[in-house]
C-alpha cells in the first residue's frame, strides 16, 4: 500500500492509473476506522481495479461547539487495517494541503442540506460538500463509496454529482451494525459505561417503526409519536429530531409510501448518534432496510 500525503502525488497517481485504462474506487473517511468503513473498502476492492482510501478529519464540517479537536484519531491502527484489506493507495493529507492559507471557495448543495441534521449543524454540509468535491477532483475516481447510515450525506453527494455533471458513480452501502443492533460509528467511541446500553434505544425505536408499518400503519405522525415515546423512556437520551421524509428530497411526509426514510438524531451523553430505516413500497408490499 502506498501512502500519499500531497495533492500533487495523489493526482499523479490517479492519472497514471487512468492512463492504463484501470478503474479507481474511492472510500473517503475521517479515520477512526471500524467495520462499517471496512465493508465499504471490501466492496470497493471487489468492484474496482485500484482501491483508494482517504483519511482526512475535515475541519470545515465541524461547528464552533463541535468535537473537531477531540474527534477520535488513530492513524497507525487505521493504516494497519487498510494494509490488511489490500488497499492500493492511502491518501492522508494535512489540513494545510486541502485548505491552504488563501483558501476561499466553498460548495453548497441547497435544499437537501436544509432539513434533518442541517437544521442542527449549520454549515456542516457546506463543509462536507466542499471536501467531497475537492477529494473527487484530486482522486479522480470512477466510483465512490458511502454508507447509508449517513443517509442525508449520501443524498447530498448524489445531488452534487448530478448537478455538477461529475463522471462518478456513487455507491451507497447498507448500514453495518454491531451484533446488538447499534449502527457502527466512529462516535461510538464516546459512549461510556451505561451510555453504550442506552444507545440501543435508537435501534429499538426504528424496529418499533417497522412493526407499526408491517401492521398497516401509514400515518407518519402516529409512527413518530410511538418512536418518540419509546426514546423518551430512556433518561440518558435527548432527541434532536425524529422525522419521516421522502428518501430522495428529504421533505417531510404525512403518509408512508414510495421510498420513505425514517431518520433520527439522538444525544446519548456527549455523543450525538444518527440512524435510519429505509422503507420501500413495492407491488408485493414493503421492504425494510435497517
């Protein structure tokens, strides 16, 4: 595995791969790798000739009261994990390489950035869209891989690619969970003691939503009411939002049908956790992606 740290090195490597007619698969990460990241890496390896993974904790997507300085970092462990997965190139730039002192350009994807996490983390998705576009221009991938746990981020990246006519296929991989159902996240490292058990209330609430829909409930407000009641029974939980939205536009829905995303963000102690359930209506009934 080659480790590259400058934009010039990465662009030259990408140009060399493309000149040979080989495909580049790309997994952008902020490090603190877990099995969810590695599932993306394995799929990337299967579907592309050359697998590139970036590790870059992006300061532009953290608000002034958020955890940029304390975000979990373990570069030696991450490097070893990627080496074991036979990654071809690790791109690990310094902040100054991505945002030099005279940096002035940012990217905003408008409507789909506004609901859900966008209401609670102003500027977050501007930072996400900016760094993703920069990484796409540097790595020049044919395919890029994202996890569906960050559902809004995936929608924003897909919108960005469509709007700017980028020749990149965006692959959204299913959520990877712990054996007890907790969605894997680097922020799970913040869960201490009883908070880890309390965090399971997110998964249980989504399971409750699935049960209600399977029993015929289609009213979004009824589903949300039951989910909130379940979560509020957990004294360590504080809800940012629980919403039923269209899976493409992220606009609120009154009734569940078509492709529906049931998304939530809940604080457990000092950790803000997100999770979701994708519900797809088919001629044979509903399919659930949890």
